[in-house]
C-alpha cells in the first residue's frame, strides 16, 4: 500500500496530526501511536531514522519539537520517504511562514489538506511545492 | 469556568474550534473533564437544524476524535447532513468527518452515494477533489460500483488537477470493485504517455501498486514504462518505475537484460541518493544475474558504507544483505566495514552487521567469527548480546550442525555462552546440548565435562535464565555417566542444597540423574569386584579406570549421601519431585540392608545385584533423535477402528449428545462429556433406576475395547492390552534404521581430527524455525479476482486497438490518430514476429498458483510481449 499512516507527535508524546490510510479502530490507533512514539523518542540523533515495527517500517525525522513519522511497507524506498517528509515540512513552512507546532494545532485542516494533496490512497502523487500551495490557496479563496 | 451550570453566554454563542483549542490548552489538569463538557456541548449543537452551527460542532468533534480518541461514530448521520450543504466550507468539514470516521460497518454509508456522485459531477473542481479524496479513503464495494462511471469520466477530464486525483482513486476502486477495471483501465494506460509530470507521477504510482500485487498483468505495459524509465528526469517517477521493473524483471528475465543498461546509466549520473539506492535495490534483488550491473551496485554500496550518515550506513548494510546469498564476494570485500559496524552506536546498524556476518560464516571461519562475536557479546547491552548468541546458535545448528567440524570446541562454546552475564537464551542452548548428546556420540565426553563444570557452580543456580541449561547438564550427566570422571562429585552437585532454587520440573531431572549415577556406580563396583579375576574391563574404557577405585566405603558413603539428600524431599508438596525422590529412596531401601551387611557381593543371586542389574538395563537403552514423522510411519494395526461413527450411542444417550457439535468435538470427548453428564445425573436422581450407571460403565468398557491402546496400561491384567504395546516399534528403532551420514571432509593440513559422525534423520528432522505465516486466504482471492480482471482488460485492450485501427477514418482527432497508428505499428510488428509467450506456471509466485492455472486454461489469447523490448 505504500504509506500506511502519517503522524506528527511532539516531544511529550502528544499527537498533533494523525492521518491513516487503512482502517484501524480507535484502540488500535492509540496502541499503535503509543508504541511507535515510545520507540522513536528513545532514539538519539546518532541513530538512523528507520525503525522496524511489526511487518512495516517507520521512517521518522525530528524538526524542532515535532516528530514526523511515516509508516510504510517493507519495500518502500526509505530515503524517498525522508525526502517526502522534508517536502511536507517545507510546504507547510512556506504556507504558514515559519511554521511551528501551534500553527499546526490551530490550523489542523490546512495541514490535512496539504497532506491530501500530496498523498492519495497511500501513494505520493504530488511532489511540487508550487502545485500544492497554489491549489490550497485557491481553495481558501473559493469559500 | 468550572461550574457545571450553563450560562446565557454559553447558549448564545457557539464556541468555534479555535476557542475549543485555546480552552484546551489553558487546562492544565482536568483534561478529560474539559473534553466531556465539550462533548456535551457538541451533542447539543449538532442536533440543531442550522447548518453552520452543525458544521462547527462537527468540526470540533472531528478534532477531538482525531487527537484525543473520542468516538465520533454516533455523529455519522449528522456528517451526511453537513455534506449536503451547498457551502464549500461546510462540505469540507463534512467530508473531513466522513473520511475520518466512516468504515465498512457504518450504516449510513449508503446515504452518501448520491451526494458523492453529485459532487463528482460538480463544475467546481475543489468539490470534485473533496469527493475523490473521500472515495479514496472510505471506498467500499458498493460505492465503487456505483461511482465507477463518474470516475471514468473524470479520468478523461481536461483539468490536470482533477485527473491526477481521479487516477489516485482508481486503485481503491479497482481493489473494491474489480469489474471497474474493464471500464477504466484503458484510460489509465493512456495516461502513461502523458507529458504532464503530475499525471505521470500518479499513474506510475498506481501501476507500482498493481505490479506489486500481480506483476504479470502489468507486463504488457513494459514498453511504455521503459520509455518513462529512459526519458523521465523526475526522481520520484523514476523510483516508482524502478520498483515496477524490479517486480517485472523477476518474472521475465529477458526484461532484465534490456533494463540493466538504463539503470546503470542512472546510477552513474544521478546525484540523488534516494535514486541511487533504489537502483541498487532493483539491481541486487531482481537483476542479480547481470554481473556488470551488480559490480556497479556493489561499488555504490561501498560508498554508502563509508559515509558517516547512519541512514546511509544502515541502507548500505541492508542492500548488502540482499546481495549476500548470491554474491558472497561482495560481502567479503567489505568485511572490515561490516565488523566496524558491529560496534556502531545505532542498534539497527549493529543488527544488520550481525546478520551479514552470519551469512559469511562457513566451517573454516566459524570458530574465528564466533570468537569475535563472543567478545562483542560480553561488551554489549543485553539486547544485542542475546541477538548475537541467538544468531550464532541458529547458524551453527542449521541443518544438523552442518558447519561444525570440531564438536568439542562447539560444546565448550555452549558452556561459555551459559556464563555470559546477560544470556537469556537458555532454552535454545538446552535443546542443543541434548540434541548433540543424542546425535554425536564422540562429543559426549566433552559434553559431560562441560556439564559437570556447570553443575558444580552454585552461583548459576540463582540465575533464572540458566535453569534450562542446568536441566540439560543434569540430564547429560546422568545419561552419559560412563564418561564422567568423578561421579561422586556429580552426585554432590546434583543434590546440593541450593538446588532448592530450581523449579520442580528441573529438580526432578536432577534427582533422576542422581539415580542413574548411583546405579552406574553400583554396577561398576560390582563388575570391578567380579572382574578382579576376569578381564571384562574392556567394556569400560580408559575413562573409567579411575572409577575402579570404588571401594566399599565409598559406595556406602554414596548411598548415604543420596539418602540424606533426598530424605527431606519425600514429603515435598510437588508431586513430580516427591515421586522421583521416593523412587530412589525405594531403591536404596531395597539394597541397603544387604549392602550394610556386606554380604558376599559376588553372589549373583543377591537382591542387590539383581535389582542393580535390572536398573542398569533400564538406563542403558540409548535414546536417539526421533523423527517428527515417526508416528505417521507406524501403520495402524488391523482391527482398530479409528473413524467409526459412534452412531449407536445416539439411542442410548441421545439427549446428552445433542448439544455437542459432531465436528468440533472428538469421539473421546463426546464419550467423556456424556458419561460425566450421566454421572452428574446419577447423583441428582438418587432414586433413579440402576440403568444409567450400568450404561456408563458399559459404554466405557465398549470404548476401551475399541480403543484400548490409547488407554494407559492398568495395573490388573487387561486381556486387550497384552499384545498391543509390542506392535509399535520403539521410536529408537526407526532412528537407528536410517544410517547416519558419513562425512568426509577434505583433508586440511592443520585439521588433525576428523569430523565425528552426526546422526541425521532422512525426514522429519525438527526444524526450529517458526512456521511461515499463512497467507490470508481472502486477500489471495481478492488479488486473484483483480488480476483476472486486469488480464481480461488487457485482452480487450489489444482487441480494442484493432478496432481503433478501423475507426481512424471516423475519428477526426489528430492525437487519437497518432496514438492508434502507433499502436497499429506495434501490433503489426508483433504479428510479423509472431512470438507468443506462454506463461509458465512455475514463474508464478506461490500466491498466484491457482490463478496461473486458471489463466492458462481460460485465456484465449496469449499475452504478447513486444519484441523490440527483448
């Protein structure tokens, strides 16, 4: 399926954004998030950004106080996912202007939209910042 | 703020999401309180008819559900209402809520079909995109079926924005409703030739997924994909195309040849590490037969390995481990880097390095590598230490210890492992100690030596993880006591007070081993006495020369020590320990009298002598490895009805048998169930007739007659059981019938010892690997269906292309003309060469075995691979 889920979690372990591309019940989601967050938070900067969890991999990266974690299938290219995370952060940065955790908290739907533009059904469909931002800006004006 | 009564202010103004968030952040404690109050508010607001209020409430609810785990499925209907609003803002919120919370079981799912359809047909492309997004996340079979026509239309939309999303949705639609393939596939393929990078990226993504599930169906599209591979400059697209080719090349080797060169080009030219890595991965996994490509890939891997970036190091090691099985030279070239990685900070890197190292191991370097690894194990944290131990154990025991030549060294290594502080792999070591004892006769002396060292160390008894190892040591010491140098000390070790720390099951093993040692000592004492005149000491090799020094005093002492040690245990509450202790004490009781009187022990008629000889007989039976299929080999003796239906039972106790399912409960259970019920009934009806108890016992007797061999032998003579135990050949015999493999190593100058004989069973040798996880049958069926649909779509496509040829005159569009004429050329060239490829069943992965058969049977046309590609 490519990407299975995307999470944004802060250092205290609070989830700021959760986007799932396969159906999981509430308890499963909570359990999953708890496990993964614990694993990633326990690692330091010297270690690589890939963690194996059950039958898939988690690719994560820390930006300031937020951890971006993407759960992918085993055969996905990890470096490409890292690039994708970076792209996401850059796009949000451009849109919000020096994005920080609060921006995401208060404008959660914008973040969701950005993600929806970039990833569809678990596959990355858009990688150009300009395209993503233009459609979001248009959408904002549309209502 | 904390009062529960609502004020007028609260009622008049609805809190927006922003207010909610702000309020939440201001709460330092009492978060759940805050949430429940907010929920109450939301419940009130959401029932209002005004859509604005409703949608704000829904918005807040989605937020809470997404981040704080609040259940929002009760609001499903309200979400549907909100979505029907003409305002975009509301639609957005509604769709967001729907995608977040709807799933297959949501009852109102049917209601949104029409709404989604309306939105898909909308002129506003953003509404369309909302609807498409929704469909992609929650699409069910029904939704997919109903909305396929709309998706089809959108696939041809002029707006790239919409088209791209429609392509993204297609995958989900296909998955849920395979018939959609017939409709949409053609348009999908057309988009492969699109020049718009957005579209291309989306299409390639879809094909990547399809190729993963069923490479065969995408094979005919290889030419278009090849063009993309060569022309595209977009890294993302290239990565996906590479993945597709990786899957295709594994089923069509000739494709690999064609693709190898462009891939190498990319590897050389590109700067992007992700692309390089994908190329490497493609080459080593699917193109591993192309030497030039592999060499280049390995060179690139080397570059990764020497980087400081832990990510690259990890990926380099990963790639190396994929290439290792076929190209061991690559691993050996990079040996230093791998060993260095063992001490890296990152546990992932360390693990990969460990696995790589184990793949390099063979009989020459096994001791050297084990030495290095043991040193690392001592220095590492517990987790990695156990990983090391486990991988060494599994590598060495593979295939009945294939790579071990020097078993003495290996056995002492096992003992060493037991002493590593963090060792938690006790069970595996236990298994191997016993296994080696059974299979390798020549290793037994060393085994006994190592076990003895472990047994006499009182410190080890306190370590919970080592208990299995101690159990194995005790067993070995008892079973192969003839190699023991000092059985007296062994017995002392087995009975030391600290053994109280052991769990009862292991303690039982200890006691039983002490028993075996005792019997052995007595026997050898008697034989020594006996053979003072005759030299029958041949049986007892040099190992026992020291034992002939048994004197009467030492034997008496031994017996006393054992009696003292086991005396207290005869009253212990654990049944097993008590029983074993009593066995030994009983035996001692039998012989003690005569021993104390120091009767003429040469006399064969003494009780002592006879009893000891008898016990020694019991213990001298050699235990060998038992094949896992041994039971099946035993043929069922004639007259034994295993499958007979217990139909007669119905009449006798029908009312008791009814609640029991006939297929789920075995016959024996049925009997016991009904019999026990009868008994209970007995007790309840004190004045009942005597027939039920009679029936119960007669049933039992009947059952026993039929299935007598499954009953434990009873004390009284049962005429049924007389002949049966002997019908079953002993398990040992089967093992001994199969000749052990003679192993002739190539003579190496520095190897003085020949490898000892290892008993292997031809079949049924237990492998310790966990069984492969069974594939979910359902997904296999779904995939089957989908791939069949794609198959037929492609056939239609081929036929359709012919039709296009005829219709060129009718269609005025230049684009289509070009397209169809191009296809026509291709078709002609195919026809001219007339190469038809038959799909081989063997090429299929096991997942699609059944489908392969179906396809070959049902496909009227073979799938043609265009020739210029081969």
